[in-house]
């Protein structure tokens, strides 16, 4: 509001001396009005005119204004502070001696000085323990001085006068409520109140002791202290504190004068001992509270005025059972003793290895190893030797081994040539191994003494004796000669390409042999009776030619199109790294091959010349770029062009959200003292458009995510059957430019029960070599699992089995007592073994892990209590037996039904049915032993908390009279026996292998097909094949959009790791300080593996493809890309074959399986006939290839067949099946 007042003013006019002026000086200032200002605080404006007799200008330094005389212009100045202006000067610009001073101008303004008067109250930072707090009281916008009065329920506490020199009251206040009143010089008052809280001093007292029995508890008599240093870390602002364990006082350590707040402790030292088990049992005063992986307690809240005595450190005694050596003999040279190979493993290094001659008890060799290593002792005298191990923990171990002399030669006979083609007929050559640089002598059964013999008779048996004339070593071998009248056609120059101006191409062999009748067989069963033909359809064509002598020629041709519509060409892209440091990566997926005869070009075009240059150096490569813009791929042939283009958006701004995930015991969605952190758990962040981002909590339950700016709903995912719910409403956070921290999210407990899980990981398995397996267990329930027990059953072909933890043994079944497992606690057990040399190459080896307690968690809606499991009991003479059991408490409500699958094919188009199984009732299922791989799949009781399709598998049951069995079928279907506490993992042994790979299990049937809803278990295997130890291994796996990240679960691994999941689906495993030795020094120790499981996206439909691969980084080397794991959502179920009607009269066998295309076929010589017909059919009975037995006996080239599963049939003259075998084409 403005107020106008006219005032009488007093003037003081001063004129200069006459000697200095030519005329009289006059300056008249006429004050017209003053106007009160509403600009805040007391202030006003002045309006005036100026008259005088000067010709120059006038100036007011006080008002900072000037002008001309006698203009009549009204000047306005202000706002001027306060309500008065004094000694206002006006002077002439020319004559400085001419001036006027207005001694006072007053404005009668009504001003409210109390509007902005208030009190600022805040608690000062606490650095002490007391019964109250220091509070600071300060007036805001006062008129000084200010009177302050502080009162409590006991009366006036403080009464002070505050001035600009002492503008605030800062004092200590005991616990209680206080009222503050301040009055300034204008009489304005302000009031406020506050509460002072106490901050009592607290203490922590703990103990460091030796856990002599390694049970994780301070048992009576365990009174040996262990020296260590404890660091206390808090969030109260106090600096870290350190405490030395008082060994003389029973191992006590303590911290005093602590404020109330959150703390954790880290302990170091321990006299070289490892920490014992973490928080075993329910007695917090008797357990050990420091975790083994980081030597730290969990964060805990220390209440003011208390002494915490429940945080102690237990140290485990040396684990001498883990000090082991795998010992075996390796035969190299005839006449020499075996080389003794010792694979050293242990929990603590260095390890001293001593080799004693057990006959003389003298030390033959002594050395020290600093890491797991494979040692070789050569030039030993045959006899007994003792290998002794000792480590720095005082552990000792020894083993006895008898070194023998190698006096035999390994002899193999190779058959070459054909009785149909060539002048020399069939030739046999003997190859001997075991002596270097020796001219062997040979003696054949026909009397020949040369290494090779020619013109042998087909169908006859030949043997050879090979002798080393220097060392006297001998070896022999025999061979049934097959009358090989087959010549695998290999004279095609390349692919046949359909031209642009014609719809067909001439297909013919380079050479046409006279006297032969030629037939071509197409993929749609067309038959062309001619050595050449015009093909109008792309694909593979098989050739068969025969003559009157029974000789045959086979081969194949590939017809491809110039039309790019007949080829698969797609570009896939994904965003790498986090949202804040992004780059887009591209890859080309196509059926075009750089080795094809088809003339085509590929051109990448992007927004920069640098991208174009790099991308076009190798158009098939994987390339990443941070640049936004238009990208284009152009593929051109002689008669067609295909363009794929896409636009990469510029990356949006981003910031970060972080917080913690907790088990909410009270289910109130609030952080309470009893709540515990949840590690390795997937969290979803959904924006307002419905886009979902994922992250994963770390070992302490903390999580973070880099995200574009916006609003997000944050909630944890829920595992199937988990005893947790979700908070309603879920947490919602708006993310701006500044990071958002401290967001707590919860898993409210719905059922107070444990929930135990297991997982098994295995690296590459090689016959006759040491290997490992790792079994992990975890309690993902809401309460402690008491007296947990783990039962691990290993494959019968695993020998010399041991483990790094105590166990009891029943054959190849190991039983581990785990004690009590708190929620989300976990552990890992390392198994050592040797894969038996008696195993068949490609044979599957299985490990089963089962953990108890295994009772279902909580009440399951609409479940009657029955629960079905199926187990493979094994081979029994001419039969194979499975056992289906109802392990539940009630009778099944639906009849049991099951299907039997042999080598990937159902033996019946409809399931077999049975009655209702009573509680604990078991039903055996028996099938004939055929050498095939059998799966039995049953139904499950509706709504049972168990696997919906219990499945068991048996491989390796040979037919009586046979000597082989199919391989490669074990993992085509999920292996789940019914109980969720049980894990069954099978892996095939290998010969040569790619040391780094990724596979998703099940592998799938009929070309990687899986049923809709099949959960995928991925295993990423890696091996250090370098020349030095690898210190860090990083695996990055971009999870495909076809997989549902909300269902991700991390699984077993060979080594400790940290896992992160960024907002662009990149799952990263980091193995810090892994110390992975190179494979030349320690084959078993050079390998590692990590598992995870995940469901496919529920939106997938039949025919959709799931692709996934990974990049593996060893230290600072370039990444190694694994193979691409591929699965297809099946359009049809498991195939049903007519094979059930095919009698197995002849023990037909094929190898290898899986095969890259060259297949060997064998049957007993007494049953063999050169004219027997062999056919290959697909899983639907369609014939794809045909030959006779003689032609296939030394290798049948089936490389033209696509990857998949096939049936080989042996037919008699009437076309009836006499034998069958399945095989896998890679």
C-alpha cells in the first residue's frame, strides 16, 4: 500500500563569496510529496522539482540524480531505506561553491516490521555421548536487539539478548521439549519448539576364538584366543576405530564411548586361520558373526546406552581333508617305467610335495608348489612310491602308488582302398605306438612281414604281431575286413547356383564313370534316374550310382539361389554398458557364408566414415559404436539387392537410483531391527510407459541402477513358491538430475518356513583326467533351516572321489551335514574325481544333489498332498528300470500317466496310464535294453509344489550281444525328478573341445526344440589356455529379449564372483583374484564354470527362436566370444516314430554320435551281409538317404543332412527292419 504525505522542510542555502561569483547563486528544491514503498521493509520515494538562476546543470550526490534548472520536470528518487533522509545535498555543476543542503526529509509511513520475523532452529552435529543435544536458535529478519527466552516444563532455561555481534543462541539442552520466544526491537515476536533427544554412550565387546571342531559355535572348552585386529566402521560421523584382540584376556576386544547408530566390524589377522561358519545356530552369543568372504559382520544397529556382546569371531582350524593329490601313471615309451603324474590340490599354499621310494624309504624328489599344479615324475625305477604332502597349516597327507614298466605296444590296423575301384584292392596297414625311432618287425596271419599288406580278401579276419627288436616289446591287433565296395563321391567342384535369367541349374558330377547307373534323391523324396539333371529347387541332393558288380558311388550336391529372399538376412542390435555410457552394437545373422561360391557383396553404411571403414573390413564381424544416426546394410547379388536399415536414437540423460532389499519379517513394509538383507536378487524398475529395467542386489543386499530421467515403480521379483509377498502400493521414485539414494524395498514374509535349493556345475570332462564339480546350496526361505543335510550322488564312472568338506560315504553317495542355514545363506562344496578311462567317448556323466529339510513351504492352495517323483534305477541285464513314487501324504487325485522316449522319439503316440498311487507307493517301469537312451516323463499331482513333469534318464544300457550305446540324447529334455530341492546335472565327456563355451539345458530335441514353458539352465564354461596365471576373469552376457529377466536366478559356480545386471540386460560376472592356472600346468584347475537359470519370455509362440552367447575376458586380453546357444519354441511335441514296430534282431551300432556328418556303422560279423540295406529317416519316418552295409561300413558321408536327430534302419531283402539305431547330426 502507498501513503502520500506533504511535509514542511528546512533548507540551508549557502552562496559563494563575491570575489568568486559574477551573479547571485540560487538553488530552490521544491519537495512535492513522499510515497511509502511496498518493496519490503520501511522505505519511501521522494518527488521534487528544482529551480535556480544557473545556466549549467545541477547535481544531487545524495540522490544520485542531476538535471537542468527551471524545466518544471518532476523528479522521483527511491526507494530510500527507512522513513527519513538527512543532509540531502544539491549543488551547481559549474560553481561548486553554490549548493543547498536539505537537513531532513520525513515520510509518515505505516510499516509492518513483523511479517518476515521468524526463528531458525537446528540440531548441531553430534560428536559425543550425552543426555541431550546442542541446539542452535537464530532470529531471521529481526530489528536488533532481540530478546530470547527458552522454557521447559521446569521453567525458564535461558534468557538472553541477541545482537548483530552475537546473533544466535547455541547451548546444550537435556532431554525434553522446549519452547522458544523471541522479541525484537519493534516488539515483533516469533515462537517455535523442539525436542532434545539423549545420546547415551554405548560399547561393543566381542571375542576372537579358535573353533576347534569347525562347527561355527563357541563350545565349552574352546577357550584358545586368536590374535587379530578389529576395525569398527560406523555411519554416525565418527572416524573408524581399531581394537587389538587381548590374547592375555581370553581373546576379548572392545569399543567404548560409541554413539547410537549403525555399525559393522572388519577383522584381520587370525594367525593365518580362515574364519569359521557364519552365524550357525540360534544362539547369537555362541556363534561367529564375521563372514568368510569379506571378514566383516553385517551392518547392525547399536542402541544408545547399551553394551553389545553378541558379535564374536571364530577361526577354523586347518582343513586337512582338503589337502589331496590325484595320482596316476602315464605310459609313454615301451620298455620304460610309467610317468607318475601328481595333481596337487589344497586349501592353503605353499604345499611341500615329497616323493619317497617306498622300498628304500629314501626321498626321490622334493619341491614346493605355490598354487594348484600338476607334477610329473619321470625316469622312475619300477616299484612302490609314496607321495607325501604338507602345507603351512601343519596338514599332511600321503598316498601309495606302484609304478610299473610299460612293455606293450599299442597296435591299430587301418583299412584303406576298395575292391571296386583302384588296382590294389583293399590294403591293411599296422600302426604301432610305444617306442620312438624304432624299426618295428611285423608278422601277419597270412605270413607277410611288411607293415602293409594288399589284395586282402573281404570278409576274412586278419591279425598282426608287431615287435620292437631293441626292447622286446610286443603288441598285436586284429580286424574283420569289410568287403568295401563303396566310394564316397568327392568330385563336386562346389555349389550349384540358380542363375538370374533361369529358374533351374544343371547339376552333374565332374566325372561320369561308364557302367554305372545313376540316381539322384531330392529333399522331397523325388528320384531322378540320370547322372545329371536340372534343379529348380534349392537344397541338398544325394547321388547314388551302382554297377552290375555291386559297387556303389555316393555323393551330394548343394543348390543355392541368387535370390536373396531365399536367404535369411537380419541385423540384430543391442545397447552395451549402462545407460550413462552407452554404445550400440550390431551383428549380421545370415545363411550366407563367406566361403560360399555365390557371388555377393555386403556394405555397411553409418553416420561416420570411421564406422564404415571398420565395419566393411569384415562385414560378418560384431561391431559397436556410440554414434546416433541412420545405419544401413546392403546385400547385393548378381540379380538381387536387400537393404536393412535402422535408426539409433541419441542416448537420453540419466541418473542413478540406489537402495537396499530386505526380508520384511513383520510384513509391514518398513525397516525393522529384525529385517535382514537379501543378496543376489533381481529387482524390477518400471517407468510410466511400461518399459521395465532390471538390476540385482549385491552380497550385502544393496542395489543400484543407472536410468533415464523419469518416474519408476520399484519392486523385487518373486520366485515361484517363495514365502514372500509384495508391498502395496510399491515404491515409486521420480529420478531427476541428482542421484536418488537410500530406497528400501521389501520382501514381506507370508510363510515362516525355510526353502532350500541346490545347483551343480561341471566343467569339461575328459576320460582318464582329474576333474571337479561344484555343488551349491542356499536357503531362499524366510526362516532358518535347521540341521540341513546335503546328499550328493556321483556318476559310477567318477573314481577317486573326495571333497573339500567333511562327509560320510555310501559308495559314490556323499552325505554332508550343513548345520543350520539362516535365510539367504549359501555355501559351495568342491568335489574332486577322475573320469574313468573305461568311459566311452561322448558318454554322459551325472551328478545329483538333494538337500533336506525338503518339506513344502506353507500351505499350497488346491493341492491334496500327493507328490510324484521318478528315478532311474539303472541297467538290469536285458532291461532298463525306472521307479515312479508318490512321496506325498495323500493318494493321487488323478491317475498316473507317463511317456517313454528312446533317443528323442516317443515309443507310443499316447501316454501309458496307471491307477492312483497311494502315499509312499512305488511303481516300476521296465523297458528292454536296446543301447538307446531312455527318458521317462510322468504327470504330477495338480498344484503340487514340485516339478510339473518329473523326468529321469538312463544312458548306456547295451543290448545283450552288443558293445555300444547311443550318446548325445541325455540332455535333450529337462532333467527334473519332481522335488525342487533336487538337482540333476549331466554332461558328456569330450575328446578335443573348445575351451570356452555356453550351453543352455535342455539342449532341445529335433534341432534345439523345447516345449513352451521350459526353463533354461545356462552354463558358461571357461579355461585359461594361456601361458601364465589369469588373475581376473570377467564374463559379460547380454540376456536376449526373448528371455524373462524377472525370472533370473544365479546358480552354482567354480569360484567366488560378484554379479551385476545393468539396465540394458547385460549380466556381468567378475571373478576377482581367481588365480586360474594355465592348462599346461593344471588341466583341472585351469577350468571354471558359472550357471544361471531363466524362463523364456511368456509372449513367445511356436517357432520363436532364443539366441544367447557370452564374452569372456581373461585379465586385459581381448574378449573370447562363446558359441551361440540356440533354442526354438517347438511347433509340435516330441515326434512319434514307427520304430516301436521295428524288431531289434541285430545289434546295430553307430559312432560317433553326435557326428559332424561322417558316420561309422557296425554289427556282429555273423549277422553282417554286404547287401543289407541301410536307410536314414527323420523323426517322422521320411527316408533321407539309402545305401548298403558294405558301402557304409567304413564311413557313410551324411554331411548334407541338417543338424538334428535321425534313425538308422537295417532292412532285409523284403524291406523289413532287422535293426535300428539313433544318432545325432551336429
